[in-house]
């Protein structure tokens, strides 16, 4: 089992939903980087469960406890940053049936086959979205470093339960920057640009939950300030690295960059992004269909991508399944505490996942200079 991502800036996650703790180890940070715990806690809160009726009733403090990597002043000491997050509100008895009866669209059956009947299915075990708390703990530290280096990453709920938010202004960098600023000013975790769509989305989520069902949606992420030249062709392209992390988020089932699948209906003359010079002598593109990436390498324009997030598979409606020990069809009504929609809480997870991908790409090109010299590293590239 591989729980490690990154070649230059690495993160490892560990633990399961009903273990005593989950956690992460982050490797590659130089000495002397201050970790803003107030900011980290704020981002953790955006993902945390049990805060309202749109999320699971499971309540967890989600307080990262650093056991190594920080000095007494709260700055990195050059070693491995290790943090644990305690699990305190498990109801393991809710999952007693799952040893032989897998939940539809969950990892239960595949995991039991892979691990020869020894998988931990309590709350989804290591496959649970609970483990994304550890990803946010590590990703938020990288996100703060990226912000110091002039790179902003922001995610909003593009669609949810069939309702659409205002899309990011793909072809207008100035308007996109203003949208990112608007989202940054929101203190509550429901990340939408159009205030008029927020309550209808929330009502649709509550309605699905009241029926014992769930809904999905689309998350859209913008990366501003990524220097041209970042990324490699083929296997370490900007797209492939971001997609690698995006698909590590449970429930993400699709991804597109820029115009994405819309390219299939365009001609080359419509799809190409014409280059032009600014008055300051910078190279930009007139449009941004390719989302700031050519040949797998950043061209300096904003990177915008979208992911499809499936409806939460844990629903209370009765579903058809099997008893694979008794070798017969059966039905299952799932118990426990579950989100009627994972999309609102997953927005910050996607932001932090993208931060980890971008941090690794930057470290591949600049080493630790982008962290130690956040205003001058681009001149050395």
C-alpha cells in the first residue's frame, strides 16, 4: 500500500477512521519556516465534520498535534514534520454487518479481496474521507508557503445538486483574481461566489439527506501566480501531478483542465490560445482554454481545473448488495453518521491537494529556494 506522494516535497498519511489517531509526515521543508497554527486550524475547520446539518454528525476537534519537526518557536527544524489527529467520536458498532455484506460503491468488497479478508471496514478504515484531515494538515502548511511565494490556490463549489455557481473567469486574469479575493474573504466554509445560490444549494443537500439519500457536485480550483516553466513533459506534467493528488481524494471521479471536455466540440482555430505581448513586455495568451499549461509545462497564465465529486455512497435507503461469504444476494440499509453531500467539505481538501502537487513541482525546479527566498526565487530559475 502506497501512502506517500511526492519526489521532492513528500507527504505520507496514515491511520484509519476508527483508529485512535490519523496523521501525516511532511518531508522536504527547510529549517526556519514559521507554521501559522491559527491559519492551519482555520483551514482544518473548513473540512471538519459535525459543524452543521450539511455534514455528518460525527464531531471531531481535528486539532493537529505536532510530534516532530517544529522547534519551540513553532518554526520548522529541518526534520520530518509529523502531526497526529486524534479520533474521539467513533461508533464502530455501526459497521458490524460489513464483514460479509459490502456497501455499494464503497471500497469494502475490493479491500477485503485485496487484503485477504483483513481490511478494517469501520467507518471505511484507511479508505475513509476522514484521512483527508491529515492531507489538509500537511497541505495547509505548503499552501501558506506558496502564498508567501506569490502563488494563490482557491477552490469553490462550481455545481452541487444540479445548481450552478458563477464559474471562474478563465479568460480574464484580472476578474479571476477578484473572484479569488472574494472567496478569500469568506469566513464560513461554504465556498460559492454567487451569494444567491448558497441557500438553494444548502436546501437541496438537506432535502436529499432527509430522504436518506445524497448528492454530488463539481469543484473548481484556480492556481494564480504559477511561474512559467514549471512541470515536465509526459509523466511529471502539471496536469498529471495535480490529477494524481485530486484522485487521491475519496469520491473524485473525473477531472478537466480549462475548456476540458469542451475541446471535443471545437476547431483548432477556436481552441488555440493566441500569444501576445503586454505593455510591460510579458508573454500572455489572449484566451486561456488550455488553463495555463502547454506540453505539460506552465506558461504563466492561471491554472484552472474542475473535478467531479460523486454523491456520498453511504445512504440510508435500502440497497441491493451481496453476502459474499454466504454467496447470495441480499439487501443492506446502512447505519451510522454520513454526509448527505461531501462537496462543501471537500473544497479545502482539493485546495490543499493542489498545493502539495504545486509544492513538489516547484521544489523539483527551484529546490527549497521558493520557500527560503519567496520574493527572489523566480530570478534564479
